[in-house]
């Protein structure tokens, strides 16, 4: 089957990674403030090679994701960017999606829905019988309560005897 890619030109996955998108955003913000890579790196006390790697989206030159996340948070705060948006973007990873996976997921959901909608005939009839019985008992109790209260009041009989 074919694969659906987020980039129609077929560029490699590194160019579509969240780190690459964030890196471009950080680079634009840094350039708009007329700061060099070395200036910003020294202000943040990180290596300029690491800042360049973040801007280029090159994960191979960076430490673990936890440290990358911390660096991105500090950089965005220093550049007075929307830190929450950038951190959410960092968590979002655009991946290649296979049509087979989508079809399987939809098929599973459909099967679960069909199975949950089907109730076995014996179970259905047992449910109907029990609910009917409970309805009968409840209605007879209510009828008995009302009939006893009407018997105790009997205003019509008193009116008939007075005449």
C-alpha cells in the first residue's frame, strides 16, 4: 500500500520533525532581535554548537530529549516567545501514516460498535421479562396504596347516608 507523508516532495523525516519546526521559529526570533548564535548561547550558558543544532533540527548533535526540552524552554523564555505553544509543538511529532493502519483502526472501531449494539436474543428476552415483572409489581403496589387511601376517605358513602 502507499504511505501518506506530511511532505509531498518526499523530504526526509528530520526536516519534518517538531525540532526542525521549533528550530526555524527560534532562529527567526533570534535574527529579528539581531542576536548572533554566540551571544544567545553565552547568555543561556549553553554551547553555540547546541544552539545551532536546535535551530537546524539536528537531533544527532544534541543530548537526550529531556535536556533538549529544557534548552528549548530556556531559549523561548529568553527570546520572550510563547513558551507554552513551543513546548506543545515539541511534543507534537508529525509521523508518516500508513493507510493500512488507518483502515485497521477504523475496522476495529466499527467491529466494537457492531458487537456492542448486538444483544443476544435470550439475554434480550430475559431483560424484557424481568423489567415487565418489576413493572407489574410496582404498579400493583401503587394501585394498592391508592385503593387503601380511597377506602379510608369514602366521602360519597357518607353523603348517600345523609340523604
